[in-house]
């Protein structure tokens, strides 16, 4: 597959995706509603979903290999939702194929795809899990527990992954994590009651936590020190794209087919990535592992690690608060729930643009502690602004500011962690790092719900907390500089 021209792969998967969409819309749907054969949609929808995942992966692969503007990748994704759109885009690609320059294949792109898979797994759950829980008999309270238990058990998976990554190497953990997570996603097909769903969520959360620390450790250990900032920005772009695509894909496909079908298609993507990982990463991973053989180092906290963990926790605390409060705020203003989704997409789009455009070079030049301060302060100001704004236009502006903050904060905390650790303990460091990520989500959503604040008060509290943390970091930086100057002058 990798020896083919990327445009050829994109054209092939695009045509197949276009044909499957036509079959679903113009053959299967009429059979369901006019001939009372619902099985037609089930079969055609399942096939189309799997094909769409393959097409999505080919878009990402083409973006990585071809010298073209990211807007063409966006267009390639858009036409997949328009009947006959793939065929029109195929005609364009056929004419322009020879004008595109193919870039060398980099093995790090496989790791980026693994990061994308992990977060697409997370974000596809958001719009459908609570309703899926109620559909199998869960009460509103139990449905909330079903949603939250994933992040809780994910924490333990993260910690275990970090320990085993240092002990056995990132490559083995990636393979085990991808296989195990794909298996856990398939388990949703057997869920028919609340007890089974809770058990599957427990298994899914724990096994899903094995992947991310290993992936980020491998990226950090194979990236030059001076490129850690921009590399983290590229990684963040895949997280942002997953945040944009995941909820939309699961919402559409769950309504057309079923929730287990959505998770099955994600599982298929995971199995494909297992094959790619074994084929392309084994040499790199084993070579990296040899460098740290027989070297033992005890993990300990230092200033940079504390800053990175604090930033990770409050980044996801803010995310959890936003996911919990924004729909309620939008509803209280009299807008439809659709606005909540597009507002959340706005912050993701802004962050991704900052990550993929030449602006990502800024993260190699700016010290990560300053990016941390800018990110926390921007996200804090955005939360406060959201609480005071009432029109959709101004809310979009506030969410764009939130996207700017996210774009500065995500690379900063990753770079701080890399600069404050050595390869021999980096797996464990990333394990704890993403455990703080998971805990932040839980505390941000459920913790604020337990407080007696109003919606406005919760936004203000979150915003002030982020700004206060940014102020503490700024004061510590100033104090360190003053102390250093005093020592030098003495």
C-alpha cells in the first residue's frame, strides 16, 4: 500500500466510499422505508462505515505525504458526505496528480496516526454514550457513571503503560494496547443491559489507557531536542482533528445505524494500525529500546514535571468544565443544542490551524514555560468571557480564544515534560502525565456539578482558577530570574 502514489490510494478509497454512500442512500434506505427491509441499512451502513474509516486514513496519509494545502484534505473529507461528491473530487485529483510532490515517508507518522486513533476513540464516545446507556436501561445517574468510569479506569491504564513502557519498550506497549483496545471496542456489540455496559466501559477505559503514554514516549525519544515544541504541535493537530471529526462521525453514524457499529469501525481502524505498527515501527522502536538497556534511573518530581502535570490536569479540567457547562449555557440563552457542537468545533479548528500552519515553529523558539502561561491565561479569559456573552457571534470569538490557549498549552506541557526527563524514565513520566489528563476530565465535569455554583459562576470560577495558576507560574519565573541575577552579581 505504501509503495503506491498517495493520490492513487486516495482516489481508490474515495471512489469506493462514494459508491458505498450511493448504495446506502439510494438502495438500502428505500429498501428500509419503502419495502420494510431494515437489514439492508444495517448491512450497507456497516460496510459504508468501515470504508469511510479507510478513506479517512487515506486522507491523513495523503496530507502527510503530499505537498499540498491542508484545505484540500478538508475538501476531501467534505465531499464524502455529498452524494457523487467523491467522483467530482476524483476527476480533480486525476488531472492534478502529476503536479503534486511526494514527500519521503517518515515512521513518526504511524505514531501520529496511533495518537489520532486513541483520541478518535475518546471523542466518538462523547455524543452517544449517555444515550446508549439509557437505551439499555440505565437511569440518568447511572448513565453519568457510565460516561465517567472510562476516564477513571483510563487513569490506571496510563500509569501501568508508563511503567511497562520503560521496562519493555514503547513498541510492545503500542502493539498490545492497539490489539486490546480494538478488542474492547468490539465488546459493545454484546451489550444489552446496564451491568454489561459498565463492565465493558471498565475494560475499554483501562485498555485504552495503555496506548498514549507509549506513543508519546516513542515520539519524544526519537525527536531532536530543538524540535520538541513543533513536534508536540503536530501531535496536537491530530488530537484537534480527532476532536472535530469524532463527535460528528459518531453522531451521524449512530443515528443511521447504531452505537456499537460506530465502535466497530473504530476497532477496524485499530486493527489496521496494528499491522502498520508491526511493519513500520519495529526497527525504530527496537533500536530506541537498546539505547536504554541496562540503564536504571529513579523517577522523581522536579519543577518542570510539576509544571507539566499541573498544566495537563488544568487543561483537561477546563475541557471537562467546557463540555459540561457550554451546552447548559447555550440552552439557557435559548439556542438549539446544535450551536454547542459548532462552538466546540470552533476551538478545535483554531487550534489545528495554529498547529499545522508555519505558526507551529513558534513553539521551538518560545520557551515552554511562557507558552504555558499564555495558554492558561487565554483559556481562563475565554471561560470568563463565555459566562458574560449572549450572542452566537461573540461566543464563537470566545471559543476561538480558547482554541488559541489550547494551541499554546498542549505543546508547552509536552515539551516541559520531555526537557525535565530522560529516556529511561520517560515512559513512567508520560504514564503519570496522562493519568492527570484523565483525572482532570473527571474533576472538571463531575466536580463542578457537585458545587453549588450557577452556570455563570462555574465558568467564572474555572476561568479565575486558570488565570491564578498562570500568575503563579509567571511569578515563579520572575523570582527565578531575579535570584539568578543576584547570585551572578554576587
